[in-house]
C-alpha cells in the first residue's frame, strides 16, 4: 500500500486509514480488537483514526486495552485523535448539552487523556474536531505549541474547518497544519465545491476523508438521491469489474487531485480487504462525472 505524507513536513500515513469511531458497536473482546488491528496492519493499514468522544468516550480506552496486550505494535502504527467537542456523556457531571471547547487548558487536558486511554506517550496527529464559534486561535496555538514542545503530539491539524478557519489558525502557527479531515463522498460533495479541497491542493496537503460511504445511505437509503446513486454505482461496478459499490466510491474519492486518504469505518476485515481493492480501479472521467450527476440530479452547468 502507498505511504503518503499529508504535508511536506507532516506525518506519513497509509493511503487508507482504519476508523475506530464505531469500535464499541463491534462488540469485540480485547483479544478480538488486537486481532483486527494486526489484520489490517498486515494489509498495510497502519494509521488509526480516533477521537476522545467516540463511543461515548469509550473507544480510545477499548483500543488501548487491546494495544496493552501487545505494546510493541505501537511502533508499527500512527495514532490520530481529535478533541474539542463535549457531550453530556462526558466523564464529568457539568456537561448538560453538546457544545465545543477549544480553550488552551481543555485541549491540553483532552490530549493528555487520549494518551492515557490509548496507552501511548504521544499522538502522531491531533486534530481540532470541529470549528468552534468561540474559538480563540491564539488559545489553540498555545495548546498546540505546548503539546508539541512536550513531545506529546508530533503533528497538528483540523477537522471540518472551512478555508477561512483553516487560514486563520494557520496564521498563528510557525509550522504548517498537517491536514483537514473532511466529509467527502458522493452523498456529500460540499468539500469539492466550497474551496476546501482546492485549498488542500494549493498547499499540497492531503486531506483525510470521513463518511466516504455516506453513513451507509448508499446501501440502504430510500430517498431519491440515494436510489440514483446506488443505481449508477452498481452500473459502473459492473463496467469496471468491482466487487461492490463501495469499491467504486473509494475509487471515485481517490481520483480527486487533492489526494484524500479515505477512512474505512468497518470492523469486518473482509470489508476492509474489499475496500483496498479500489486502489486498482481507475474510473474514466465520464464514469466519475456520472456519479457526480447522480448525486446532484442534473448535468454539469
């Protein structure tokens, strides 16, 4: 599998990333989690995507339990985490509604908690999970600088930031942001048209792509858009010899010139293997735009 630097001085990740946000739904024992980790490592997927809030704040600890069974695997993986969202299920009694917190102390505290949960002494990449209307980028920069200086975080990035928010935070840092993790799929093509992927290409930064399969709507959605997309994807899958429409979707994303790194959110190793075969599929330009048309419900202007 390809190894890709997200930015010239940024981390080097596997082209596909293992997403662990549904880990608690997989109902695995610690040993089964370890086996799954080792299986996707054998396939070349070395990068693992987390966030402090995933699984109601339980996924990181569950992953850490598995890693504790074979600590030497830490040297073979890259750990990504995110912070900045607070949920009522937080391990404290003062959160009554979901909200954002991007203050210096909170970012540092959450990064340190992720280190404890994941049983590691550093994160390869830490992202601000969502842009905060109350964020003071000087506070975020202070937190990032402290974490980097202490060796607790190697690289810094953002998730779901607009181009102006990305530039605003970058203006306070003496080093480049490593990535912007964005929702990228035929179901939601906002990042293709709002300048986000243009910005990534401009600065030669590889974005991370989440919800590539539209949260499963491509397989089961009954709205007109989902039906159009499913029919077109099935048609193209037959044309290119794909094993399923998920391979066509990942090939569609990999064709983007900003070079996104797709996050695979399945806990079934065969689904992961199938997704990886998309790297061998090359869509024609017309096939790519047929998916664009199916999503929008109209031809290009």
